[in-house]
């Protein structure tokens, strides 16, 4: 398979991942940049983006996070309020 064909197959995964990553907090984007620099599979990058997005959606519905603006949140904004119950849930 040529590199061009390989890139065409990955294109939908890259677009979906980029769309999800753009909705995540700025600090998480550095994590995804590092995954790509390590040549992590785009399917894996997409799955991590889904997982983190799902976790943040859960947190948004939790009492301690209803007023947190995740788009501009720092890691401390989240970690300082995160409880063991949030993680277990």
C-alpha cells in the first residue's frame, strides 16, 4: 500500500480526532501532540479523544464541575475538584 493510500484511509480518523481534540481543554492538546510525535496510531488517538471527552462530559454533569469552563480550564482547575468518587464513577 502506498503512503498516499494509507493517508487516505486514515483521513476520516484524523478529522474526527482533530474535531474532538479541538473541543478539549488546551492542556490536553499537548498530550495529543505528543502521541502523534510518537507515531501513535490515529485510531488510538481518536479513541483517547473519545475517552477523555466522555470523562469530561461526565464531570460537567457532576455537582462540583457544573460551573467549570473546560475549554479554558487548567489541570489544577480540574484536579483540585476531582474526587475519588468521580474517578471511580
